[in-house]
């Protein structure tokens, strides 16, 4: 791995030092000021919960304190008896934008990484809104890195729990496409460098238990793996 002297935005300055991957701890590739997640953005996922596909993107926020990196444990809170994984393509914003049209959204994107929108499903149902269910510490794994040269419009996405495939889809099935999402979200709030948009999860989500391991792989990016532990 090459060491850079500053932040990843713009042209990085390299220190000249190299580190073997085995000798470093890989953190979340970015700590966003906010994570904007999109609900029900794959038709099959909406249908598996008996929901309609929204005409406009359905967005909600996950706090920056929910972000963890690869190989860090997802902690199942005592308040929940059903914690679900949700594998997602994550868009990382590269410059401040407000009201950016979809046609120019690509210029606002730094790159893409893998995300897991961990959800306390029972609390999501009982609360009627999603702030608590989606906002626990460790509920937003991101990584393993940001891929900056990638066409993300049709990538394979696969989620596994203890090696068993649970989700197998392509990003081309997104109802609201990436440029549209950037336009919509930036029309609501200013997006800052490092902010993350989770684009939605395909069908096949389900619960994880103490001691299990979740791995989410997106073509052209890599694999994000996290163990699961009771808090």
C-alpha cells in the first residue's frame, strides 16, 4: 500500500513509503459528515417486504458514528432481537454540491465503495420511523477502499453470511439511478466531500447472529467483511 500525506480529494501527495497490507489496519475509507441512505430502491427488495416502489427516492440518514471499517465487529444491540444485513453500493461525494443536475452528477462523485446498511428490523417495524433502527454504532460498515475509476451502472453485488450467498443482484436493477440520486439528495441538502449515499439493497436481506460473518462483494471494488457480535 502507498502512503499519502493528506486527504484523498484531488491529486494525492505520496510520501514514498510503502506498507504491506498485512502490516496495516484498514479503516473505513472515509468518515462522512453524513450518510444518506435510500430505501426500497430495488423493486424485488420492496416486494419482499410487501411495499410499493416509491415514485421518488426515499431517503433517511445514518450518523457518522455508525461507520466502521472492514473486519470490525457489527454489534447487535440489546434493544433488538433481529439485526439484518443489507449489502449496498456506496457513492462517495468528492466536492461540495447543492442542486446539481443529474447530467453533471458524475463530476461530484469521488468514487464508490461497499456498504452495509445494518438494520434493527424489529425496531424499524415498531418505531414507524427508522432513526433508531438504522443509527446504532457499528451499523454502517464501509470499505475496503474507494474505487475512483469505475462505471457503477451495472455491477454484480453479492452478500454472503458464513459463506452462504444471500443476495445476488446487479446495480443495473436500481430503480432510481446514481445520477438521479445525487440530484435528488443535493436538492434537499448540501453534500460535502466525503459524504456517502447508500444506493439501496436488493432482495435477500436477513438476520445475522452472534458469531457469524457478513461479506459483501461488489464487482470492480472488492469485498467488505465484518464479524457479528452481541453488544
